[in-house]
C-alpha cells in the first residue's frame, strides 16, 4: 500500500476513535497496521483493507493501490464483506459490485443498494431486498429475498434455496 494511502487510513482510524470517544486501545504496528478497539466497536487497517465491526456488523473495504507500489500484500483483494448477525435489525447498506453479504439471524429487514456479488441468508423470517445480485443462497425458514435485477451479465441470479417456506423472487 502506498504511504499516502496508509497515512490516510491511519488518520481516518485515529479520527474515528477520537470522535467515538475511544478510550480503550489504539495500536499502530511497526508494519503500519492500525487497530482501534472501543466498547463493542473495532477498526482494523491492514494490507490495504479497512475492516469496521460494530454490534454484529462487519464491513471490509478494499483500497486501490497507487501505481508506484512495487509489491502487493498476499492478503490484499478489492472485495468487501458485510456480515449481519442478530435479530430485529432494520438497515439499508451499500454493495460495491464485489461485496459478499452474510446474514444470520431472524426478523431482520435489510435493503442493499448497488450490486452485491453474493448474498447468503441463514435463519428465519428475514426480509432482504436487493438492487442487483449475482448469487443468492437461502437456508432456514420463512425468509423472503427479492431482487430487482441480476448482475454479472445474467438474466437471473444464481439461486439456491433450502429449508421451509423461503421465497426468492424478482420484484
């Protein structure tokens, strides 16, 4: 990762911690990796990725490299992940075309804007609305997943649905 991106990531992390009133820990490793832990929230900047975890949600965002970087970290990729766990959450989140979403819980109402690469739903009575998606996997009971359009040049997303009374349909 270029020094300017790493510096920006460090500055973002420290500002985030200060704004959140973080008093727990801020760690900056010799390799430039940064970790902030405060209450139930964590921010981890490593190898070009920024991972944010808070109350059952985890988001990983890849950072593009400058052309002047000669080497690439082995764990660097430009994909992102959104992990949702728990019950009764109502949120709107954004996918970036490479986002892989994992939902595990019950009675969540989740809307995803943009293009999701893959969405996995496990649990019961979850309602998931998608703008665009390449693949949908649903297990559990009474989950409803609706999608507006397929992504990746397909007419329909790849769909796997197992369990009882799960519904996957185009809206």
